[in-house]
C-alpha cells in the first residue's frame, strides 16, 4: 500500500515539474501547405521511407528503418516516455539548451517535430501510413 502511495506522489510530482502541457489540439492550426518547406520535405521523406506496409502475411514491416521519437531540426530536443508499469502515462519533450520540459499527452500523434522552438504535431493519427495533405497540424510556440 505504501508503494502505491509513493508511486502516486512521484507521478504527480513528475507532472507538476513540466513547464508547459501540450495535448491534442489547442495550438495554432495550419494546413500542410502552410508548414515551412523543410518541414513539408521532412514529412514527405518519412512518408516515403518509413511508412509501415502490410506484407502478404498481414504483418506490418517498416521500410527504411525506424523513425526517431522526435524530429528536432536544431538537435536540442529529446523525447522521453514516462511509464507506470507497462503503460506510458505521458511523454516529456526536453530542451537541452536550458533544461525546460514540456509535457505531452501519451497519445500525441506522430511525427513530433520541433523547428525554431515551435512544436509541430499532426491533428490526426497514422499520417505516415496513408498520407493526406488535407490533414491539419497544430503549432505550439515553446517558451
């Protein structure tokens, strides 16, 4: 019983230690065409080179290797999963230049992209499998 209480307290402290919370939606919504050209090119690259495909045995395989957890154009952002037992409770985006942390919902769609301190995430899931240029994107300016 004491362990459960301790895990609960640690979980609450880990949530409160983040400087900003980001979930699905709430940011500035833009179309694919409004994204910076290098972001569009990156998304198209991963669509062509990462997208899992179905084999004849109905198994998913990835062509071109695995996609990184976060695509950071300046290399100063990393993404960590916070787990409780076998479950991912949330994700933390960390900025190495100043140590700031940004809390992301566990089910934020991918790819997660950061460019010029702006977090860019799709508003839909599985966009790399069946890419649609009509998918909207949310932009969050990271303080």
